[in-house]
C-alpha cells in the first residue's frame, strides 16, 4: 500500500464506523501507540468530515514486550463510560497488544466496544478480531509487516 492507498483505506474504515455508530453523538477513538495513534487520528478527521459524530481521541500506551504491565491512557478512563469505544491499531498480528488494550476498557460500563486495524495478518493467538479492517493479508510467520507514516508512507511486507 502506498500513501494514497492508506488514505482511501482510512476513509473507508471511517465510513464503516459511521455506518455502525450513526446514532451516536460522540465516539471514543482509542489509538494504540505508536502507529495506532496515527491511524485513529486520521479516522477522527474523516469522521468529522462525513458525520455529525464528535470523535474523542484517546491514546493508549501498551507495553508490547510485556502487555500485562499497566496500560496508560491520555485521558481518564471515565471519559469512556457509557460511550462507544473503537480501539485502533495499525497491524493485527497475534492479537496480544489489541486484546490487552481492549481488556483495559472492560473495567467500566460501555455502550459498545469494537476494534479497527489497518492490516489484519490472520496469525492470532488470542480470541480477538478487527471489526473494521483495511486489508487482510495471508502471510507466513517469517514475513513482517511494516507500516511507515511520513515521507516514505506505506505498508511494506518483508522477510
């Protein structure tokens, strides 16, 4: 995927989220640091353009090497209470990061909890899926997906 493909994919994900949450006045977009933050912010911008939903951005910091360490949010968890939350990451690989992030939000009452990913690799070790996904790639375990934002923006497959 190049920068244009990423832009179109994010826009499509935003429309899918809007179709699901069209009755919501606000929606929590929780981006997992680092690249999930960028994807979530871009989805927020698209939602502002296409809907009346007020997206509220929250950064989620998960220790990817040791996900049982405490999760840190940029806002108080109470902001999410009784609202719909979409947890966003760039790549869903084993599902470890995403499931630990999602689990953090289950300590309060939510209206709805969903996930969005730019790339779904189908190598899950945990029972989690991308509710909204850009592309699904069947890759080998040895292959690696890199998502770069900025000058050389794109999604790259390497071994």
